[in-house]
């Protein structure tokens, strides 16, 4: 279709066009452009609220009139339109076939011959398997949340070129789009969001493989967390933290731990030489789930035995925010009506928060629920050897055991270790923070700093505190095999 090529698109209608989706979710201001009018009729175009029933003519909202020619561009802010019912919308084309005149106008029902809907079951020539098709929909290849509507306007069929009225609509997503999903890939590449691709909802990968850094994240999506030589000065990356090797100088292990000659990390003697699969850890010689029994503090997830901010390492577009590891449209545009029932948009964070929490600022280590600030540690069960403090799992000074040691892509050892510590190259991990509350005060995190040695071979590493990034309780608690998240 030459009209689409002129729009800079590489769309092949023969393979990319579909009769779905039929309904859409409006975001911020919608931009409509008339791309083509190749019909003898001057058709009009508009929207209506999806209710589950065929709309009456009085319920149709005309937007592109019969006199809006090719190249016409209009904007419509449906979310602030009093006619919007707060849910999904659909579109229609009105034609003057068999009606007086050549200008269909829903405010003058006698001027309308036929009305065809994006919900095709409402079309007047919808008769079952042999029903006539009046709308083909194509999603843009170059712009997000953009669709082309190509209409055929004759009752019971015409030339079927679907160029009688072609419009480009920006600022909508298909119903069900934008939801968090698991792509089935590894590491950061597992985070996806549902999008319409050729008329069908698909889980589209949001993050591409990047450079691996010491952050308890599989940045390069190879199934191994923090693999490679990531730290300076021969230090070792252990669960997102650069630690000094044990077995030399004053860095000795606390009993009953011993220095693993292969990993140079303190380990349970029964775990020396134990090669555990990814996402498992060695406990008393047995490989168990690294996150088994762990319930992380509010806004965090368990990765490889470490509670961490799920948005660490995630980069979003300017009109998006990271919501529990997934880039979502800012709530000012996406709204909070679906699927976040009971939530409202907080302008400070651009996220949906529980009703009553908009504008509420909570102190570090707390978040808002029901308009009140509550402890991020409430209900948290930290990994072995750690305790929850100020919304973070940190080393428990009363626990036996320290930093864990790893097999191939795995964590091996009996201790929980620290979140944070001395940082080498890429050796910074920031966790914690107010989450989902609209709070501007983020919780404390531990980040790489100057190593302070004692008798723990890096099993006790103290770093500097700094503000953590925001994390939002969302929909991905099962993603990446994370267990026991809040």
C-alpha cells in the first residue's frame, strides 16, 4: 500500500493486516491523521465507549468529519473527555450510502446510510462465516502505540481495496496491551510487556542483552548471574558485590567456614567443589533453591539468594517508568482504571498507587498503604544470615555464616552474605526504597565503597549508604523463577 510507504512504514498489508484488535485502551492525547480517501463517499470517523452492546447512534462520537481531507491532523484527549466512560474504546466509520447527500453526520441520523464498527459483530452485513469485512488494522512498525485503520465502505462488499478511508491513530494500545509478561528468555531479557503484533497479543521483550556488571543481575541474558571478571584488584563478584578473596593476608574465614580454593570465597566445607545449577545454592552439601523460603522486603525480589531492586539495570523510554522490572507508560497517560482497580495516579512518581497514597511522602524504609506509612520489613524473611533493617536485607551480626560462594552460575555456601559492599568495576548494588507510595524519600541501600576488613575474608564488607531507587510491587513475582517475593 503506497499510502503506508509514504508514512515511512514497511508494512505489507497482505501479511501484516488483521481484523483484530477490535477494542483499544486510550492513553494520553490521541493524534488522528487522515492518510487516504479513495472512495466516492465522504465518510466520517469516530469513537465510542465499549459496553458489551452495540452502541446507539447517539452514543457515537464523531471526530473526523466528512470534510476532513487527506493530511488532516487532529488531537483528542479522550481521558479528559466527559463522554469517556473510563474503559476501553472502539471506532466506527459512517457512510452516506443510500442516504441523501454525501456527508454522514451522527448528529443528523438521516444523513447516515450505514455504520461499520471495529467490533465487527455489530456490522449490518455481519452474517456469520461469510460476513463482509470492513476494517483492516495494521500496527505501526516505526512508532509505539500507533495503528492504521483501513476501511472498506460499501455494504455487502465493494472493490475490497480498503483505502476508502485510511487513518493513522497514535496514543492507543490494544486491549490487554502493556501488561507485564515473561518472554521465556534468560536474565533481563525475560522482562516483557504485551503488545499487539499483527493483530495478536504477544509478549515483546523490553530489554536487550547488555554488558555484564557485578549487580546480581544477568545483564547479558546468558543464564549466568555476574559471570566473568567484573571486579578490580583481583576481587571477586559475589551476589552483586565485589569482595576481596579469602586465604591471603588477614582475610581468613570464620569457623565453621573455610576458604574455597577455587572460588576464593568462604564456604561450608561440605560445599567445597560443589557445582550447583543457576538459581540454586549449596547448603550443607546439597543444592537448594537460592530463594527458597525467602520473602523479600517491600518492593524487592530475590535473585540468586539476594533481595534486590527489580528495576536495577532496566532502562525505560522517556514516557515510561519502571514498574517491578517492566517499563510501563506513565500513569498520567495510561491511567489506573485497568487493571489496577483501587489505585490512583501519583504525579510525583508517575505510577499507580493505592488510593489515599497519592502525594504521601514516606520515610526511608517505609511505604504507603491505605494512606499510612508502614515498614518495608513487615513480613519479610531474609536469606540465611541476613536480617531486615530499614527496608533492606543486611548481614545479621548474630548469625553464623557469611558470604556465599558459587559454582557454575550458582551461589554456593551457607551464609546469606551482604547486599552491598566494596565496589570494584561495576561493583555497585543499590536496593531498597519507598515503593508504590508516591514517596520521594528512598530507602537506604548499600553501595560499593572502601573495603573495611575484619576477620571475615570479605564475608563482612561494609560500604557507604546512599539513597536507593524506587521499586513498585507489581505483577512479576514469578518472573525469572523468583521465589518468595512480596
